């Protein structure tokens, strides 16, 4: 059977604003025998300048390939992240050459084959029939990725914007400015909302991290199981009960992770921002 014609949802893309629980969800799904979590954020398929932008003529083939061989091949403070974690250099270069040769005549088909060539082998090596990938931008790129993989499903991880700001500050690759962090949260929520409107019903599920870890654990877990049509959730449930908790997710602790003046400013700004979003029809962002 061709992979794209499998009866269960496949692949699964988990996205959302940074610090919103994409890794939590990825590890939860990895606990099931069906899904293998790709061990790095692949990024090339959804991030700015990636496949979605290439297919829409917002970047060139040469620019895309340069990014593939640079920031998406190897990155991170210790250069341990990137596609080098999931495929050897020879296989990587072979996949890129085949992609470049086929792209002009079949953009979507060539893009689909490139993603498969890079991300299918790790799942096969793990003895699993499918994979889950956790690049944050996959929600924004969901309409394009759905065109590549019509049987894919998307999980949009959502978190209180104040907690996202608190989790972002002082991170070496992010920012220490609360205003900038909250603005980034707003930009990604709005982009995600636009993307959702371009998807068929039943393709995207938004999960509030605090519900999953604390406020409605059983109900939120059941939502994920139903959404992915999982018949036997026992392996996931065992992992869920053992590893996922309010304490580990720092639920409600955002004030303690910021200076008092910053916390007051972020709280006031966030409340105003949520009221404006609701008036504009964005109702899935978590209320204070």
C-alpha cells in the first residue's frame, strides 16, 4: 500500500509558538507503536525560505538548497541539531539532487518525495509505520503540507501567551525583551488562524498545553486519541501518566519567571490583546 493511502492519519505535524508544548506532544505520540518522533525539528518543509516558499516562488532553488546544506543540515549551540541527526550526508545529497531534477515538472510531487526521502527512513529504522514532526511553523504552512500529504493531520499546540513570554526570555536563541516575545506570540497565533481557515474540517486540532497537563487531563488526552483514530491508547496513556504533569509544564508559574514590572506589563498587554483577537474571531487562543 502506498504510504499516502494508509487508512490512519499519517504523517502528523505538531506546531505552534515556541515554548507551547510541541516537544511534549511529540514525545507523547512517540510512545505509541504507530508514530516515530523525528529527533530534530526538520524545519525545511515549513520554515520561512523552505519548501512552502519555494513552491510559491517566494525563494529560489539555489537559496533553498543553500539553507538545506547550512542552517537546516546542522545547527544549535553545539551543532548537534539539524537534518544530520536523521540522515547521512550521502543520502541527503542524493535526495537533494533528485529533488532539483524533478522540481520543475512536478513541484508538489518532488516536494513530497523530498520530505519522504529525509523523514521516512528514521521511522522505518525504529520499526514504526509513520512519523510525527514538531517544527513550530508547520501550523502556518499547513495548507501547503496538506497538499503534499492529504492524509496528514495537524496539532496546534497553544499556551497562555504570558507563559510563552516567560519561557522565551533569556533563551540564547530567542529574546530577553518581553514586548518582542509577546509580539512574536501574536504574529504566530494570527498566522496559525489564517492557515486553519484554509484546511478541511477535521484536519487541525488545537490543544491548550495547560489543559493537557493540568486542567482537563483526561478530556484533552481523549481528544488527541480520537483525532488520530488510535484504537489502543494504552502505551500513550502509560507515558502520559508517568511523564506529563503540571509541575513539569510550569503551569501557572509565569509570574515567578519574570521581573515583577515585566510581569505586570505582560499581563495588562496580554488581556487587551486577547479581547481584540476575540472581536476579530480568533477564539481558540487561551484566555487569562
